[in-house]
C-alpha cells in the first residue's frame, strides 16, 4: 500500500527532526566526554602542568567577568578587522585570477611564494615597517586570511562547469552578467569554505600577533600566564580562543548555508 503525499511528508519531517536531535545529543556527549577525560587526565597527572577544568573555572572567577570580556572583545575586534580586510582583498584577487588567465599567470607565483612563508615569520618585518600600534596586528591577521581565501576563490572560479558558461553565452548574456549570475553563484560553495579556512588561520595567528606591544587580548592573556607560569590562566586563554573561534565559525557556517541554499545536500 502506497503512502499518501501527506504521510510521506510527515515521515520525512520526523526523520529530519530525529536527525537534528541525534546531532545535538552527539555534540553534548562529545563536549561532556571531553571535559570528563580532561578531568581524569588532570587527576592522574601528578604535576601542576595539567590543571583540571575546575581550576580553570576558578581562575576565570578570580580574574573576573569584566576583565575576560575586555580581553575577548579586543581579540574579536582584531580578528574581525583583519579577516574582513584580508578576505575582501582575497575575493577580488581570487576572482580576477580565476577569470583572467594572464592575471593568474602574473600573480600565482607570488601567491604560492607567500603561502610558503608563515605569517608569523613576517612579524619582525611588519613591526619594523609599521611600528608597534594596532596596524601590524591587523596586517598579520589579514595576511593569514588573504592567502587561503585567494587560492580557494580562484580555484572555485576555475572549477565552474564550462557548460553553464557556454549556455549563458548562447543565450546572449554579457561577460559581466555571466560572471555575476553564473560564475560567482557556482563558485560560492568553494569560496565559503575558503573563508572558513581563512577565519581559522586568523585565530591561529592571534597569539603571536598580540605579542606586538599588546595590553589586552586573549593571546596577550595567554602569554602573560606563560610569563608568570600561571598554567590555569594559559588553559583559560586557550579555551576562550577555541570557544570564540567556534562561535565565529558557526556564524560563518550559517551564512554559508544561506548563500549555498540552492545546493543539493545529503
């Protein structure tokens, strides 16, 4: 006996709801299991180099919510400025590289050259050229986003199905309209993945960037903990960086889901 359309729709919605509940349960169990393993490891470790989650929370309480928020806000603002500036420039350069072969031939060697040079290695040079204010921090963080996003955008444009472009040309679309209405939407999944990778790279360079004459920031807080051998403070900084990174990645993932809503998903 065949199910009616309404019955099939109800079954599909029930399966989707069950899948969402299972995923959320998996996330909670994963976080709880990780904290439990951390606690067990700290109990088995007879050294002060591995504080327990309780000690880290106690350090956060001693430091105070306002101080933590000030450090977090400073780091997030630096990440946002560097990421937005670096990604914007990367999208422009990547689109040009993917669409114009001559431009790609001229710029690709330089992109690959600087990809082999870690942004952290440029900190001394950037500091000498730009001073010890906020600008060198933005440059280092922006460079961490620029390189992977540029490569992803260029590759996304190159991977666009040529059949789609040919059909648009046959229908009389101009180059500008093809680029705007065909190439960019088709390349958007790869572009969004590149942006998420770039954001992760930004957080990965934060600690080193905030060593440049900083007085605030999660990276600064972590380095201060290392200077005074305050291991719980080091762990607190690491946890806060990870949590902020996850939150920003989830926000970017939500944008990705919206931008690529047309894409068929499993």
